[in-house]
């Protein structure tokens, strides 16, 4: 008996396909079509983050060394070299603390708190007063600073003391510390306590409420020693999305760095380091320390600051490297080496010495890479840096003892 489902449209039995018949040929054609279409369709399905390094705004450092050398050469000749956002087309304005503290549109986690209960005199050398966010908003910093009087990155604080303590803070103008990734301002305030002038950058407005309070508590608000800049720094000026998370210190322009359930986005302004350096005259100042802690955005900060980096007046760079793209890490450290910087120390994220036995091997590796154009060789040191989130302390050749 014939199953009704096997009948053709006219009631007769449907022919059953032969194992080697037409359907096999059709299947082969379909498979061939898929093979041909997949490469063509792949660009449409690549996650945006993976392609970020080729984005016209978030471009890589592929030509930074040659461009940096050109900047250095033209600087010697006295010619003007412009960076994106540094052409005077828009004034980059510093924060006015009185305006920020009186701006009710800025959400304040301390709105219902007693201000005097949110400040702490630190146990550091030298000490200073810092204003903290409420514990419900920033538990990590509250626990360490309010209860212990010191930051949880104790080794980084110690490194700052070592670096800044070598300078004569009585000279005028005082040496300048540029703090990129200010957060609540621990390192900005600590630098000011050492007698250095400070320029601090932070894209998240809420952080300036605490820092402005801290400046008031230390009587530094009106002495023109600290300038605050409500901007992120990148390769090009514009407005971009900053993703915040459960940790107020972990905000990033790379949203995949934060747990999805805690992600919140805010639109912030981004400038280039060079644009502010040119506007403020930092190319002609002694910059004692450039600190960079930007959650994986380090290469873009340097890309937008090539003129300052190659200018030779930044004497120390202390940066957290958390980039795990080995090509980008290689290009970034190649550029710093080419600009005259030598790796002095490697430290953990908290600032403790890290793999000290390896420290002497990094500069010879970088020197060897510098001898070869388009160096694609992956050394053990480069592989290590691309897999480890750590702090790197660079010194310019002119202040090193082992020139």
C-alpha cells in the first residue's frame, strides 16, 4: 500500500531519487556556493572590536615610527607639525571646579553624604587629603584608602615616590606630571604633594567632583598648579562611547573588557595629547612623568601624542600595558624605543617588581628589532608583554645612567 505522502500531484507514486542521481549533484552545487560565499560574507560578521585596529579613527601604529622621526626632524628645523585636533580649530577647555561642583546634572554618588566623612588624610610620604566616593559606588578604593590610608596599588605609589623625589620641586616652573586616566586623582594629588605641577585627564565627569573637593581640602584649588581636563585621549578628536562597569576605575573604550551585566555607556569627548600639549606649551616644559592607565587604549594615546613623545622633554613614562594584540604591542614599544625611551622596570598591576631577571634583556631585544624594518619576529619578551597585564616604567635616554 502506498503512503499518501508518497503520491505525486496527480495521485501516482513519486519517483524515489537514485543515490547517484540529480540530488547529489544539487548538493554539490550548494556546497560549492557556500564555499565561495563564506569569504565574501566574512567581513560582515567580524565583531567590531576585532576590526577596531583598522578603523579610520582607531587606527594602528603601523606608521608611527616613520611619522615620529619626521616630527623630530621638523621640530629641529623649527617647522610646524600638526596632529589631528591640534590645528587650533577648537579650544580644549580645562575643568572649572566651581562649575562642576555646582552642576546638578552631574550625578553624584555622595549626594546624601556628609562631605567631612568622605575625606581621608593619607599615610603617604608626603601626606595629602583625598575625597572618596561612597562605599556603595566604589568599594575597592573606599576600603583601602578610608580604612588604611593608602592606595591598593602600593608599589605604583612607591615608584612615583622614587621618580618624583629626585626632582627639585623649588624650581619654577615646577616639573610637570601628566596623569592620563586620573580616576579619583590619587596619583595626581600625590604628585602635587611632591611639589610637581599636574595636568590630569579623565573622560568620566563624576571623578572631577571628588578631585575638585580634594583640591579644596589641600588648598590647591586656586594656586594654578593642577589643571584638570574632562577628556579621554586618543588618536583623533571626537565624541565616543565610554563603557563603565562595576569598578569605577575600569571604564574603557573597549566595551568587551567589562562584564556584560554591568555595562553602561556614556558619550564622552576625546582629544589628542598633542593638541593639548601644543595649546598649553608643554613642548617647552620639563615633564617629569607621563602616567598612562587607560584600560587597553594605550597605543591610541601615544598615536595622538607623537609630537610630545618624540620631543624628548618627557623624562619618565609609567604605563599600564593591558593590550594583548601582539602586533599592536610590538608597534607601540618600537615607537617608544625609537623616540629615545628605554625600559627601566617591569612591575605588576599593583606596582611590585615583576620578573626582574628579565629586565636587562628587553632593551637589547628592542635594539635588535630597530635594526630591521617591518620586524615580524616574535621574541620571548614581546610574547610576554602581549600576554601579561603589567606596568612598564620607561626612562628617556638623556636621564639614564647607562647611556
